[in-house]
C-alpha cells in the first residue's frame, strides 16, 4: 500500500523501492533536466513513445523539451523518477500536471521506461503528483490516452479515473484528485 506520508521526504525528494527491489529517487523536474528528459524519451520503445506523445518521434523538438522542463510548482507540476543504481541517475519515469488556465483542473501526462512497466513506478508517480496537485489547489486531473493503450486505461480506472470523452481512437479520463489519493493509499 502506498501512502504519501510513508516515504522519507527531504527537501521535496522521495527515496523508495519498486516491487522489484530497485531503489529510485523522485524529485520535482528542474529546468536543467532537459538532457535527462530528452534521453529518457529517446529510450522509450517506439510503442511507449507513441502512446505518450501520440507520435513516433525519436527526438523531441527543443520547443517541446523547453515546455516539459518549465515547471513552476503551481501551474505546472512535474516529478521525475531517477534510477539510483546508475551513476548518471537517468530518468526512468516522469509525471506532470499542467493547470488549465483559470481553473482547478490540470492535464495529466505520465510515462515510464519499458523496463519499469509493471513495477509499481506508475502508481508511485501518480501518488506523488496527486499529493502535489492537492497542495496546489488542483482538484481534477484529465488525461488523454489512445484507446489502444490498455495499460494506461487500466491504471486510470484503478485510480478512479472515468472516461468522459471517447472518439474511437482517443479517450479522455478525468480524476477527482482527492478520490485518487484515497485509492492509492
């Protein structure tokens, strides 16, 4: 069971272990993480990159990368999971929430490297962003997902997400942040 208060937190950092025993370090994304995130995106499988960006791009454009690291802690929240076993601490997962202007809603996006699928990392990232959103006054998250991305849809349903829109190829899930946070614990 995950609880936001069971992790050792030190200056907005979380040290924890995955189901596999692998130790990871989570912290907010920083502007200087551009190269780390670029490499992480390049290391996604073609399928995972397509599921995350709805595109097969291998190299993220600089303009997109700049937006991914432009985190302010209020309207753009993002956390990176770093592999403590590797000397360069590569990003193995990232979750973000970007507030929709003038609302208490944010767009959610999450990605983990393929080697970290089914390890509990996505749930840990969701717990982290859920706590951060609650603190920032964001009460609703919305995530766009490809209908064929069964793993994401399954995770979203387990965490209380409800499909609020579907056009066949794309689906939008909505999460009540408070409910999601109780389901994760």
